[in-house]
């Protein structure tokens, strides 16, 4: 199952995105992490940051590719726990665009306290670049991504594009 971890976009420029993940006790993975002290798992914080950076790539490149995935995470540091009821505010700053994706500096904050910081590299590509028979799958994924972006934009009334 793929989790859509970004609930709204606060701001978006060519080189920076600020996104919000609202943590709810209803999220399945909190039942096991930890049963008596539910907190957002670190890997989910990293995934939320990856998704935020991915949205920036999609918008910058006009949804040219179907896949935006984490290629590498470096210097990942965790701090403040993110508990149900908290908002994780993620900032992803583009450091270096490449032909195959981009490198970002990411930070995640709960209030004034840092929950995650890292440098991540996102791979951005089409499946058809590896297997031409996958072109139709790319087209469906790009259409689906644009539809998800439209829903996310509606949930982000302060966003001006």
C-alpha cells in the first residue's frame, strides 16, 4: 500500500516546497509503533519528506516523469517525536538538479522543534526509459499523479500557482 503522507502545501517556489503532514491516531502504523506511546515512525517522516521533494520535481518538470523515488538519504538525524495531533512541517530545498532527479536538503519541524533533517536524492524517471513496453503505464501513472496534485492543491487554499 502506498501512503499519501502530504496533507497540504503551504508554499511552493521553483526551488523550495513547504508541506504539512497532519498525524492522526487513526493511522494504521501507529498501532504498532508503539502501542502505549504512538509516534510517527522515522521512516514515515523520511517518506513524507521524499514525497514533498517529489512534488517539487513534478511541478518543476511539468509532470514529465511517472516515477519520483528516494534514491539515497544521507546524514539523517531525528529529534522531536511526532505524535498524533502534531503537524509535521516539511521543508525541501532543491540543492542540485540533475538529469536523473535532484538532491534536496530537508527539514521537518513540529512547532519550533526539529524532528528530522537530511540530504536526500530523488530519482525521477519514466519506466519506458528502461522498457519501452511500459510507455502506457507511464501515461497512466502521470495522469494519476496530476489528479492527486489537483486534489492536493484544493486542500492547500493559501497556495498560489
